[in-house]
C-alpha cells in the first residue's frame, strides 16, 4: 500500500495541494469531514491567521445547512460570509472581524483557504480510490476516508509555510 500512496505524492494534483498549503500568513491548517443531513461527507478547512499584533484569528472554509441545501461559507473569527465572494466582499468580512488595517492580508488568507479546500477536494477523491483499491473487507470505505483525511492533514502540516520554515 505504501508504494502506491507514496507515488501519489508526485501526482500533479497533490503537488498543487502542497503548493496551496505554503501560505506565509496561515498556520495550523486542518482539514476535516462534516456529515450533512443527507449523509453526504463534505470537506472543511480551518487555519489560524497571525495578525500583525501577534493575535491568532481562526479562518476557514466550511459548509452550513440552509433552506436550499448545503451552503459554503468562509469565516474570520466570528464573522462569516458566503464563499465565492469577490475581493471587496472579503475586505468587508475583514472589517466585521475587526481587522480593517489588515484587510488585504485577511482577504488573501481567505483566498488561500479557499484554494486549499479546492485542491484538497480534488486530491481527496483520487486518494480515497487508491486506498479503496488496497483495502478490502467490511468498513473499508470508512477506513479509506479516514486514511485520506489523515494523509491530507499530514501533508498540510509537513508542507505548510510555518512548519516548513520552522517558525512558531
């Protein structure tokens, strides 16, 4: 199993995910699954943005329930907005989070989190399939899903900008 998964590290999509994790202003990048009401598993991303005043602020991409179904949103601290906002909308989100002077940095951190989510979602399907081919038996789908999530989190930790450069 190790050889197939290790070979996957050189896959273009995995390299794009690794590159997306190398954001200077993000630390503690974590990916997790969330089960929706319809049983579907979706991917969420959370990270910490370090402000100029050395304050750590949670940022991320998550899914919420709405009347029309699952809705993607980005958040900074307690402020949240629908995902897919233009740069101006991200600036307003930074204002609501109390980070107006750093609005440009916060906006780019949110774009980075969205990019990480997009790249991870693309890698997740192929990596789960790779694990499913190797695993057999009862519970292999859940086990493949957990191994995939663990692999993505390990890559985010290992190749994240703060971990790569040894800064706290």
